[in-house]
């Protein structure tokens, strides 16, 4: 590879559409990493971003990924947020022998040779969340989600583990991706009085629900976030923006929060502050940044951007990231990640409630997950009547 060769990299995130805020944060993080690489003469190459905006249309992801690979010679696609869009891009990268770098939480049950999975799967997000929620709030959740594979599968896994813990899912409801019509959800929640709400909503739908549920809590303290909280695997700092006084009190799981107090994150935040000023670092921003950074380090090690070589090399070393040291499993191509739990504080930030002591190996098919079912909080007579059935294997 000659000095400072130019390597095109596709950034495939929606900066417009129903979850534009997440996509724009991821693009900004990826561009920050590209700027660092290009400014560092220690890298024998420069990265050229090829930015494609599918505008939240799942079908456009495949079209734009194909165009970036064919026309711009991109061998690496960094992007997609929703599982719907990832599933659309998967056959494209498999057909061309390219690599997709996917850095957002997802529902698991996938392991492609053409994907590097840097986001959490259920044993790294949903299971720690439920282990926290059951003894504190009870075992009778109300599950809501956007009407596509992420919502369906997380809802299914949530039901399996709730029942295995002796609980009961009171309802499982879905709304179209991007829909703000949530009044029927609020009415049913008010009627059924769940112990907590598991929200798998995305983008505008999530914002509309949080605002409506917070309004209910102000009308009736029985539905305050202290009594019947909203918990989530995919609520981020970006999703809190614009919520006003509805932004506080939500519990979420993530592998990164701005307040993560580690040497790696302190150093990362100092560099980003020099670039962005006082702007907080969000988990989508870090996702985009981390994908580019790991790719660049691997290209430097391999002295090529050949996806076949990169795929082998990326699983052979430890990476320094804002999350901490990160290792990718050679069998599943999933990262081992440390689950964190946080509660939103009303300043578009999360206060960290709990942190796993170390990174948890990914178990995308939930065949080896070390599941701990804590005692359920008994809130009322309905909760007292629950019993724990034998554990079922999730398939």
C-alpha cells in the first residue's frame, strides 16, 4: 500500500426521516474518527467518506449500499440502525464480498460472515435490564414496540424470560415505525396498571409515547416513573432531546453513557470536546466513531482493506475504545461488551445505576446465556398470584 492511499468507506445512516437524530449522531461520530485517521501521519492511508442517506426507507438501504460498492468502490459499509435496514443490506454485502460494520443494539439470532457486530445483543441488553427491573418493580410488564423485527423479537424474548421468571406480560402492542399515535397505548396501560413498560419504540414513536406517558404520570401519580417506569434497550441521549420535562426518570441499558468514568472515555471525551465544544457524547455518536476507528486500526495492521483479510484480523486482537478494551469473537463476529444501566436525569443525560464488572461475551442465539431470575417484587394481589414455571429455552 503506497503512502497515504485513499480508501473509500460508505457511511450508510439516515440523517432524515423518522429516526434522523440517531443517524446524524452516528454520522458525526464516524466523521470524527475519519478526521482523526486522516490527520494522523502514522496511518499509511486516508479514509474517504461516501455518505448515503436512505431517509429512513428500508428499501433504499440496499439500493444505496449496492451503489456505494459498485460505483464508489467501497469495500466496507458502516451503518444501518434498525434491524429492518440491516436485513436489507445483508444480502448486498454478502453478494459483493464486502463487510457491514453494525454498531447498534439488536435482537440477536444472526451471525453473518460479512458483518462485524459491535452493538449489544439480548444477553448484553435485555437480560441485564430485566434482572434489574423484576425485583424492583415486579413481573407484570406491558410491552410496546415499533412494528418491525426489532420490536417483534425483543417482545418475544421478553415474554419468554418474563414467563420463565414467573411473571406475566399483560399486553404486547405495536405501532407503525414513525407513528405518533399512542393514545390507545396510554389508555390500555392506565386500565391494566402494569408493573413497568418495556418500550421497544424507535424515533418519533418513542418520543410521542414518552411525552404522553409523562403527561399521564402528572395527572395520576400512580403512573409516575418512580412507581411504574418506562424501561428500554434502545433509548439514547439523542432520544431525550426535545422531550423537555418528560425526559427524566427513564431507565435504559447501553454499553456507553457520557458519564462513563474510565481512562479511555475521559481521553475520548477530551478529544471530542476539542473538536465539538461542550456537546455531550451520545451512544450513537460513539457507535459510529468506534466502527470507523476499529476498521482503521485493522486496515493498518493488515496493510490492506481486503474484507477477507480484515474479517480474520479483526478477531485476533484487543482494541482500545471509549467503551474500554474490546474483543470480537472469531466464531460469531460479535463484540464482548459491558452492560450498563442508566436513568435519565432530565438534562438529556443518563446517570449510571449499575455496571457489569467486566465485558460479557455475546450470545446472539441465547444458547449459553447465564440467566439469573431474581425474586419478583410483589406489588399487589395480581403479582402475588404469579408462579414460576420451568425454564423454557428461547429458540
